[in-house]
C-alpha cells in the first residue's frame, strides 16, 4: 500500500492548494489516517467544513469521492449491496425451458453479475483511488451503525451467498457527525477522532480571504472580528464558516468597505437564521449605554 | 482480534520507553475519568511512531485523535498532556530548545538579567513593578504574544510567591498573581487607549469589537499565567502528584449545587447539545416503539413487489399518548441552579409532552408557564423566571408546606390522571409545617409524582431536610446532582 502523504506539512500544503486551510489538528489527523489505515470521525457544529474536508482531500489526491449520505432508515441494501432482483428473475425465466438444474441456476444468479454495489462496497472494490465520505453518520440508528463496523476495521464485506469480499484498496474514509446523538463506543474506537470547531479569528480571516476574491485585508479583518464576537454570545445557532463567507460576499456586492452597525444589522440575516438571534445580536452591538468595563468574562 | 495482535507486534518493536510513557499517560487519563480502551491505547502507540517526536503539536494531536473521542474531554486531555509531558526530556519541553523552562526557578531575584530583553523567558528581572505593568500594557495593546508570554512568566515569578513544597493549590497562586496585575484596570486603560488612538469617536460596534479583542487577549494572558504556574508546580511536586490535583470532573458530572462560576458556564454550554440529543433520541424512540397490529393496506401494497405474496408483513405503530407535565420547582438560592437546568431541559423537549406547566416557589408560589409561551429562547425565559416570578411570601426562606398549600388551593383541580408531577427541591423546609398530605392528594390524583433532589443521598433527612416525609407519598424520589443523572431521569420519564 503506497502512502498518500509525505508528511504532515505536505498535507497542509496540498490542502491549501485546493483552497482548504487546514490547521495542525486537521493536517495531523489526515496524515495519521493514511499511515494507520484508519477512518477519521469528524465531529463538530454544522458548517465548520466537515464535508468540505472530505471533498478537498479527494480533490487534492485526485481521487473519486464516493459519498454515502446517512439518514434514518438507511439499510444494508442502500449502503452495502443489493441483489439485482429483477435481473435475477429475468435470468431464471430465460432458463425456464432449458435443462439446467437448480444448483446451476443458483450458482449463476448469485454471482458478481447480479450484485448491485452500493457506496460502501463500491469504495473498497474500486480500482482507482477513492475517498469515502460517510456523511452525518449520527442520523442512522444505533443498530445500523453495526453495518459499518466490519467495513471500517477490516475493510471487507461478507455476503452470505458470495463469501467475503476483500478490499482492493484501503480507501481514505471520513465519517462526519453533527453530534445529534452519541455514537457507539465500537464505532468510535475504530476511528481517529477529529473535532472541527469554528476556526480561530486569524484562520477564519485567511479562509474568507481565500474564498472571496476581491476582499480587502481590512474588510476581512472586520468580518472575522464581528463573527467572533457573535459566536461569543449565547445563541441558538452560531454563524458557520460558510455563512461568514456568504456574508463577506454580500458585503462586496453591496460595495461596503467599512462595516457600520447599520450595515451589520441589515445583513445580519445572512449570518443568523433565527429571528431571536438576530434581535439579540443587534441589541448587543448597538447598546451604547451598556457598561463597557465589566470584568472580563471568565 | 487480529488487529490487536498486529499492532501489539508493531508496538513491541518500537521504542519501548515511549510505549511505557504513553501507557503512563493513559493511566492518568483513565484516572481523570476519560474512557480509554486497550485498543485505543495501542492505536496511540502506533500513531506516535509515524510522527516526528520533536514536533510537539503533531505529537499532541496524534495522541488526541486516538485517545480522546469526545470533545467534552478535550480540556482535561490538554491539561493532563501539558502536565505529563512537561518534564519528560528535552524533546517534550514546553518551549522546545529555547531554554530550560525551570532554569529560572533556581536563579534568585537578586540575579539581575539584562532588563527589557522582552522575548526571553528569564529576562526582565530588573524591571520595577510599574515598568512591568507598562510593558504588559504595551504587549496587550499590540497583541504581542511572545512578549506577553515572557511577561506572564515574570509576573508569576514575582507575584505568586511560590515556595517549594508549600501545600497550596494552583488557584491560590493564580489569584495572587492576578490581583497584583489588576486586569480590570488594564481593561479600562486598553479601552481608553483604543478610543484615543481612533481618529473619530468609536461607534458602539467598534467599541464592542475592541472590547472583545482585548477580553480575548486578557483571557489568553490568564491562560499563560495559569500554564506557567502549573509548570512550576510540576517542577516542584512532580507530574504524578500534579495530575492528581488537576482531576476536574467532566461537565456532565459537575455537581449542580457546588459548581464554580466557570463550571456553571460550561454547564450552560453543555446543556444545548444535550437537549438536542435528547430530543432527537426521544423522537426516534417514539417512532420505533414496539409493533402494533397488522396494517393490512400497507402489507398488500408491499406484497406487489413480491408478485402478490405477502412476504413482508407491515404493522401499525402505536402512537403512545403524551403525558402532561407539571413542574413545581424550588428556586431558592441553594437549589436555583438545579431548578434552572431542569426547567431548561423539560422545556427543550416539551414537544414530547402534550402540555407543560411550570410553577416556582420559595415560600410563595407563582405560575411561570406563560414565560415560556411563544418564546424560542429558553435560556431567556428561565432567566426571567429567576428574576420576575413572585415567589416571596414572608421572608424568602424556603417553605415547602405553604407553597404546596397555595398550589393545592389554586391549581389542585388541574392535576388529573394524565398529569405527571415533578417536584424539584432539597426539601429543606426550615422547620416549617410540611403539609405532606398535599403531596399525598396530588399523588392520588396524578398519573405519576416524582421528587428530584439535588442533594447527595447521604444528606437526605438530615437537619431540616424532610424529603423522606414527602417522598413516602411519591412514586419515586431521585437523586439528581448532575447533568448525567438529569438526562437519565428525563429519558426514562418520557
């Protein structure tokens, strides 16, 4: 198995080339995932670039991204494999007049030809380089999680009629979770854990500068600072990185160079998605009378 | 498990000293309450083989990725990491090869270093306190991290008054250092300076941003100081002893009644994801409950794909009736935090109940249901409950008996066979009449009656606590001291 990455720094540089600014944790964990052949479990609030990380890694490695979007009720036949029932039926019918015995037919209809590969199987059977993204794994039920275990630890899939299918390659696997429920210990144990939080102010500024062409350094700085202040408040939903980027784009379209309170208030609906949050933020940022020198929050 | 065998092999061939080191670290993590399994331990050992040991950050993240699988445990991990590895050889030393971080412990105050060299750890001995404060102010104004770090070392050395072998906690030293630095005054000066530097008066928005920026820097300075104190304590007492004192309970295990301000803030932050998780889980449970009678229509429809053979019977899922919840909470000082969290949690999952009514009391009783109606910010509503509800009757000391009397008179008829009554409080009645007959009546009328007590079980029925007297009439009395227990109770309730 050839290694994908040279060093931690090469991961960071490679990701930077595809416009994903990785911090130490991201680069380090991605590097280890490759070396140890382990999946990465990426957890964190919505909109911190979890899914984007997988996409960027795929782009950087020039690999195909295979994505399994999880949802409640996802089962084997959607995630792993399914027998092509109609084709099997057709096969049996076309044999109907022949002399072939039941054993022959059975052997025939349960062969690779009649197997429909679903994302998980497809990823390990692929011959070309792939990155497997299992998105929002916290949405499936605990029982369904077990489906993933064999695949993630041994990179193989057992099909009763066919036997065990070994992997042609160990793909780079990323699982994302919004943490709506605690994942099972068994799953966590098999993964490297990466928590993606909102980026630091400096990193967010860099991200905005990379992603939004035509943005001045000064404006990016203001954007990042305002967003950080907003995230310090207790809100229902904090602005995500993608919302910050959207906001920066809006400001450019409006031709704003210096963000005033009015501008901020008018465009707050891009950053925030709850009416109560917007009201709270506007109130916070325009209250002149508020005591400014209360002891720094501990 | 083949995986384990292979990795044990790999670990064996590697530097065994390193393996032992990690083993020891894992023991510390476990002792601090982090669940680390054997296979995770082995993963960590394998992981560090792949990273350059001199790269401290990568080393740290390698351990974190393999050992810590829950973000709430990150803080504990970080602190323990710092303590555990701060004294282990040069490659783990905190500031790489710049200097021995503990060297300046041995040098005494009389040894004058070159003043004002700033960036160096040991420099700045010759500064007067005023000069130190001024330099620190400059560093904060500019956000000069290197200078700030150096100055925080200097400040600890000067003000903390640390003596080897003195059995005092780190917080004491922290307090002494911070008092001398007068950070509140610093904040004021920083803001003043920012206002002067600006060509036109600051708009509220700018003012706010500046303030946040400085607060952030001061926070950072505090962290530096804390880290410096910890480093020195480790040098004095050894890593193992320090690791023991640093064991802080995880947020979900923090006692409601004895949480510090910082722990409270953590708790508040922890409750959002917790309620969200709980709501999702409960909604799911409801949908995937036990199977009901056969659903003929759906069975026939699905049979069409099997050529009319009903191979897959479908069932109707019963819709369990939603209980009506009545919360009666003591919000006097000692148990206010507990009531706050419980109200928050109950309202966050209120969609699981047909109706939620909330009453709060100290010695008087007030209904606060309306505070929560049509509000989408629960925290705000809970805050209003604590400030606006009319709950004082005579003297503002808990009087359960009278509160229950008021409840029974005014709202007793609303309790019916659909309602589940939750009573929150420590049942410390200040020796007033208990009026336990009311609880008996409520229990009689309601579907279920539960009492949640935030006190440890050992304290129940001691002093003026009469939880036993009330509890005799309840369907259950539960000790709910932390978020974990609260979550469990609410989970079972639905």
